[in-house]
C-alpha cells in the first residue's frame, strides 16, 4: 500500500527540511520513497508544497486531488487551500499560525478568519496545534517545523519504527541540535 503526505507552508518555514527528514525516515523503515518540491515564489513568502509518497513500490512522488492521506500545514489558510488534495477520511495537521499573503496585505483579498472552523467542518480528522507559538517559547520560532514533525510522527504511529530524534539531529545545523530535539519532543507530546 502506498501512502501520500502533502506538506504545505510559506517560504522560510522549513517545509523542505522536514520533508527530507520524513523521506530519510521512511527509507530507513524499508519503504520505497519519492519526494517532490514545488516552490511558488517561496523566497518572497509564497507557498512551498512538498509531496511525499512511500510504500512497497512508488513510481512517482506526485499525486492528484483527493489522494493525500495526510496534510501537514504550517499555516491555517494554506491548509484550507490544500483541502482538495486530501482523500476522504484523511487527516489534517495544521498550525493555528497566520501569515498574511501579499494580496491580503495590499487589501486585494481578505484573510479567512474562520479558516479553522472551515477545516474542522470539512475534515473530522483535523488536528490544530500551536507549533509556532511553542517554538517561540523554546526560544527559536524557526523550530516550528520540527514541532510539527513530532506531532506527525506521533499521529501516524511512526515512532516505534525508526529513531526520528537521530534523524532530526543529523539534518539540522549542529548548533541547533539541542533546541530542535526539544522542539521535536514538544510536538510529539502535543
């Protein structure tokens, strides 16, 4: 059986880093893994989307609408935008964090203030955490991605299948290993 995960965030949030950690973990678990990255003006705060597929045999990292088993979102309106990708019965894990895109900042669009309500109404398996806030309280908001990784590992029941903490340590800058491990543990415990 092949499983599909969609990660979506805004440039600079570390979407690609946790995608690489997840891919390495699935490979360690013996799965065939494929990953693709889509950068939409990510340098300027645009969307960054990563697709990961893993299973016994995976031919392509890409998948279509209604094929993601899990959506991990670093920002709640991005989760809402990604909903067409989620299969029926899938899970959404999202940060409650808000980042206003340029159209909202210029007044050309409005931010969906009820994004979480819309998500929960559309997807019964919606998990909302405050990953950005938790990372800030640790002293480094850039660890938001690793908080989300911890939550995903626990939610998907992947914790007994590989040592995710060692993968985090191996993939973050050496000076940030301790804080990222704390972020992982914090997310795992949420």
